């Protein structure tokens, strides 16, 4: 069975600083994908970034990058130059190939960006 | 842009009522999903559908059923609502294929009294 662990229930970061949100995963499958979603207070889940298990380079999308360490089974999200609008819940999720794109989610990290 | 809409943002029902939550996507996606979100538990999959009239149970299907009569619409049904079904319900859709990001609707916050 797949499992996602996010050990940081809450994080604070000052505006313009970088922050890393931790995510570790557990699977015995070789082919899988890792996702990060952002959920602002409005409730909608917003897709941020994707990393495939066979991708050799870390994924990047604007200010978001995914620090993928396959041997350690970690997929940390790095947000550079934090903005007040980054304050939200962040969820890490994993999809295992062949499971009709079902996602397994972690419990989330609440990020608060301060002035 | 992918658009996933849900019929209500907030819903209040009484114990024992039959509840319908509707989800519509406009991107011709094959897959559709229903999750519930509870504090400290993340998102848990209730049911998903990979084609019209096809459905599979997720991790927590008890007390729920689903219907997908048209490709764009996926309904979650609470046959007899109970207080422990008070939660945020999120619908998502995705293409079939190997890289299939799920796109979410705005959620329905259901309160069962």
C-alpha cells in the first residue's frame, strides 16, 4: 500500500524567504508520480507541480521546485521568495501507475507567510 | 482552462435525509473522483469513475454511492445522511493516461445536523 507522510503540521516563513515543505512516501512500485497541491482558505485544491519517478531532473514551476531524492523516498516542495499569497495548506500526493490515476494524499502542512 | 464545478459550496441537511452532491467538468476527462477532507486526515478517496457508468470504490465508500450517467457529470449520493458525514467534499477530474493531473472543484462543505 502507498503512504504519504507530511510531518510538519504548520510552518511559518517570512516574506521573501525560501521555505521547504517535507514529504516522504512509501511504495514498492517502481513507476509512480508525485504531486503537490495548494489549498487556500477558499477551499479549492490548486495543482502546483509534478515529478515522475523516472524523471532525472527535479521538477520546477516558477517559484516552486520539487527536491526529489528517490533513494530517501522524499519529495520536498521548495517555495522561493515567499509571498503573502502563499499562505495556505499544502498537500503532497502520490499516484501509482496502473491504479486509474488514484492519488494518495498526505495530511498537509499549513504554511503561514509573515511580514 | 480546466473547469470543475460543484453544485453547492455550503449545504446543511438533517440526519436521515438523502443528499446529492453534483460535479461537472468541461474538459472531456475520462476519470472523475470524489474525496472527503477532514482536519488532520488529509483527503480520502470515496469513489472514482474511469468511464460512463463505470465506478470503483475508494478507501472509504461506506455510506456513499455514486452515479455517472454522462461523461461530464459525477454525482455523490448519501442515501441516509449521518452526522459523521459532516465534512468537506471535493470532486476532481483527470484525463486517462500516464501523466494525469487531477483538477479539483471548489468543494462542498456539508453539515449534517
